[in-house]
């Protein structure tokens, strides 16, 4: 097979020249050859080996595919391996797998070019937790059969609630007794026991079985039922329990600290409950869910949509218990304390006993300051079921009767909405005492001496001309007075007589102040420039000295008056503005079609309106958005979901945002709580048994429970789902719609694939599609048919019987009956001989046997289904011969 092509030189080859020789290899059989070429150079002999090798392939494949640990997320995940060809010719491979765990192997066969690689994609479905250890048989050309192991551990996405201090699983948090108006916090840890990130959200179950809100569990059954009938149960329990944070993302195997705050509030009903010691117990359930797993809130959908909503309940429930207690402090004496009358500068005391009637919690009190009253101690703490003495003293600082309202603050811990980790000290309750005290003035005896003159015995300030004790005097017109407690004195009421008034001053104005005779003009005193003073007797205008060193100038007085007027007008305008705001606020509060801005009368109560009283079409337009700081509750989610699902389904929506509002809404990055209020599902669409060459449709529901538009984009690259449309929709607020998922295939076998969708072009999700593609098939009601004669029929009459053809598939099936021919003349016939059976229906065929001298009593038909199965039907004619 080797051939040498060369011209040997006749002359020696000169230095620097070369000689070429060609060796050709022409193999005529599949085997490797070996030979040698002899080269004679002068006296030397060189042997050049020749090797002739047949081209062959050398295929090599990895022995294992390990997906590692993955989360059961209803998603088909892929991994690639390569088949390398190190040979010089192309090699073929064939992959066979007879299990049901692997979703697909693509391609299952092919050719690998020389000196290249071929990539094989292996898909597994993470629908259920399990350990995958499957083997694929790979037939490689030139190497035989090789085993390739596919390994994976599919685990459930587990969320656990651990104690913050102990690190153990916690199922219940007991806050214990807490005063109404105060708060108590507990901390827990959320643990993501899975190898992937987890988005979670907290949902408060306010309609769960076993929940109690504001019921005294220690009371009798009759009393509890009576209490329930008197109270309005429509309360927002999200104000009782605060959770921070109430949404977030946990990394694989990460722990996150969560603070729970219990803030009980006094439960008020339609009727006032006179029992001040009423205790209210609470039993609530807080559910931590992974985002998108809505649990039991999707009952509004039909059975096809909810069939798989509970397959993967990625949540954990935490029970929360606590009790709300009122402050029960009594006073002895009280609540009104009367002090003994005392004089100015003296003090009276009353010992008051404060008793804490609560047997569960202590009380911390603080007395506020009150004028003329002192408390010792002013602050203190009373243990449970204990008493404390407080000394309250009345120390008046002026004469009169004092009725003071003493406020006692009850101190506790309250929440800080900005930081729930640190509680602040607040006054959450006030108690009141009425303190009544009277301060009397000491009576002074005034002894007047006989004064024959007219100068007053007692000098008074300018402008005060009435002597103390004159109310006891009589006969003022005559001037002679007989006093009861003193000797007779001469007094004259100068303001009521004109005996000595100068004739020039008889017509003076009576508004002038009277100066006493001992008032000197040179006395240094503050004077008022606009006041006039006259003498006590002659009413002559007295000189009013004003010191220019200290007195205001005219400009300064005008400036002072201008400032007074400016600030007076400013305060008046503030008051007027405040009154206008209060009036506008009250008007807006009652400005509705029912009240029309009229404030209810005193003592009238408005009826309690429940959320169920509003028409559903109006409710969905006025649905308030859920606050980011407020917990999601199961009742709110159920209300929003029912409102949205009861709304008419939109059949056509815009594929892309067009308006300004839509563009603004669809560009938002949604929070975990907002994503939790969007349902796109079911997460698994199972078509069941589907015929090849058929088209089957199921609905993918989209429910937008938000008050903003969302943009849904479905990404489908699967050939079997290419007819699905529309793939992009802008869903309006509080709207339910659907996308028909169309499945069609020409390849029998199990189908497991997933497609992705995006919300607002940011948030990714997956939907798993399952189907079992089967060929078209028809079934018979019987494989053997016995034809009996009809009683009373004549000889030679045809025998008849029926057989039913069933179509259990979703595609119409065409059929034809083919008789099995024999040497004898056929005596059996069937009608209809061909036809079409609709999906999930049946058709009755009649078999006729015609008796004859040479008619066979047995016959066969073959039911041939177009692109489907073949079934054999045997027919027997039962003939009775009478002798």
C-alpha cells in the first residue's frame, strides 16, 4: 500500500542542493501497516520507517455531573458536560436513559468532529425534595458503553424561628401581662436553612382558628360570650403587634434578628363596660412566608388554579400570646381630699395611701407639681398587690380657696416608631385627685387714737384714700363715727363731701386720684404722666413730679404702644387662623354625602360601619395602600384578593407601558410585601396526558392587588410553548387577568420544562410546565363480541350486536375498520366502517352477521387509528340448531 515516487540522481548532489521524494499511502483494508524506506548515501545505509494508520476517533466524556445542593423551587435547572474527540475522524455517540427523574438530555445522539468537543445539556426538575443519583448510558464509537452519573440533592427551602438567646426553635412567644398603652418587646432570629437566598415577609393571621383578641380567658363561658356580643370585632390587629423588620432577604444559612413588639390597647365596644379591672387576653399567629407563596389566600381562583398552591408551603408559624391589663390604683382617702383651713404661712397635711390592686404588675407613679400643694415622695414604685403611703401637704402662698386637679402620671415603656429595639419611658396613663384647701387671713385689731386734727393717723400710698376698717363705720355724712373696736375718732369721707372744696375746683372731673395731705411734692416715686392727682380737701391739682432721668420720652412711649399693638394683632391673627383651621378640619371630617358637613349633636353616636357594608365596586377604588411599616394581615390580603378576583377579568391589555402614569408605575422597584400581593400562577401547570399533534390550553392567572400598574413579561424559548400569547401585558391596579399557555408537541414522552417571567423588568419568577405526550389512542368496550339472535326472529335474519369506541385523549381520532380476510367468504360487517371520534367522547359501531350455508361463525376486525394504535376485535356468532 506504500508507493515511492522519486528520480534517483545520476550524479552526486552538490552541496546546498536538495532532492525530493514522495511516499504515497493507499490503504485497501482497515488495518495499520508498517514498512521501511532504505536510503543509500554513498557508503551509508539509512532506514526510514513508514507507518500507515487508519483514521479513527477517540471519544472521551466526563464520568459525573454533580448539581450539588439545590432548593426545590419548581424550576428546571441545567448543567453541561462535553464529549471530546481527540481522534482524527468523526465519532458518533448515543445517550440512553430509562429513568423518570431527569427532565431531558439534549442532544441524545450525534457526531463529534475530530479535534473538537460537543456540549451535552442535562436538565433536572427541582419540583420535590429528593436525592438524585441517576446513571446515563453513553455509547461512544470506538470505546463502547460508558456510565455517566448525574447527582443532585434537592432540599426544601426551610425557614426557622430561633430564640435570640438560646438559638433553639421557638414556636410561641409569651409577652405576659402588659399595661394598656405600654409596649413590650421580644427578639427572635430567622434562620434560612437552605443553600439559596430567601426573600421573606411577615403576615399576621388575624382570622386564624384559635386566635383570641381581647377576651378574658379566665372568665366564665357565659360572661365571655356576653362580652363578645357587646363588642365590635372589627379592629385592626396590626396595631397590636409590630414586627421590625417585617420583610427582607436572607443569605444561605444566614440568621437575622427580628424584634416583636406587643402593644395592647383598650378594647372599646358599642357599650361602655363598667368593670375597670377587665383583662384582655390575646392569642395571635404570625406567619413568616417566602415571597410569592400565598398559602391560603388564593381560594378565589378556580380549582385548576389552586390545585398546586399548597404543594410547597414555605412558611413557619409563630404563636404570640399576651394580656392587656388596665391600671388599678386606688386612693385612700380619695379621689377628693379636703384639707383643714389654715392661715397664710401655715401648713396642713393629709396621709394618702396608694394601693396597687393588680396582682400581676407593679406600678410606677409620678405626681406632677401643683401650686400650693406638695407631695412626698413625688415619685415611686408600688409592687403588685401592695400599698404605699404618700404625704400630701397644703402650703398656701396666698389667701383664698384652692381647688386643684392633681395629676398622677403612670410611667411605663412605650414604642419608638423610629427604633423598636429601644423602648422609651412614657406616661401612658393619668390618675386624678381633687385637692381642696382654704387659706384664711388673720384678723388684725386696728386701734384708732383720738386725733382732733384732720391729718390721717396712718399714711397711705398716693391714690389710696380709704382707711382699713371703714366698712364698720356709719353716719359718714356727719363725720362723727362710733367704732366698735376703737375709741371714737374724727373721720371725713372727703370724696363724698364738698365742704372745703375750692370754688375753682367744684366742677373738676371725678376721675382724678386723691392725694393725702402728707404726700409731698418732692417725694421720689414713679409717676404716671397721664394721671392727675388732687388734694384731699380743696381738690387742688397737685404737682406730679416725673424724673427725666428715668422717665420714657414721648417717642419711646409711642414705640412701646406700637409694639403692644403689633404683638396683640399678631397673637389675635394666630388665634383667628387656628380657629379657621379647626373649623375647616371639622367641616372636612363631616363633609360627606351623609353628614354634608353637619357636626353631630351632643350625645349622638354614629353607627358602626363594617368593611362588608361598602359596595365592592366602590371599595376597590377607595382601598387604602398598605403602609410599609404596617404588617400584612391575612384578613387584609383576603379582602384585597376577593375584591380583585370579583372584578371583571380583562381580556385585552396594553403590551407595553404607554401613558405617563403607566411608565412611572412600571419603573418602580417593588418591595417584598408588594411582590407578595401579586399572584402569578399556578406555579405548576400540569397538562396531564396530551396527544401528540394536538393543541392544549391552560390559563396562567395574573392578579394585581396593588394600587399601581405592573408590567408582566413572559420569556418562553421552549418550542412546545411557542404558540403562547400575549407574552407582555401591563396589568392595571386591582385587576385580574390571564394568559393562555398553549402546549403542542410531536414527540411522545414526558415533558418537564420551566419558563421565566419578569415583573417590571426586574423581579424574576418561574412557572413549571408538566405534560405527558402520548400517541392518539382509541379504546374498545370489548375485545370479543358474541352475537346472539334476537328472540322470535325468522330464519335467515341477520344477527346484530354493538361495540363502543372510546376516545380518552384530548385530540379527535380518525379510525377505519379493516376485516381480517380468510379463504372463506366474510359473513361479518361493521358500520360505520370509518369515522372520527371527538376528544373525550365515544361512538357506537354495529356488527352484523349474515347467516348462510357456508358462513363462518367467527370473524376478526382490526381498528386502525390514524397516527395511533391498532386494536383487534374478535366476533362470534352464536347459532342454535333446533332438531
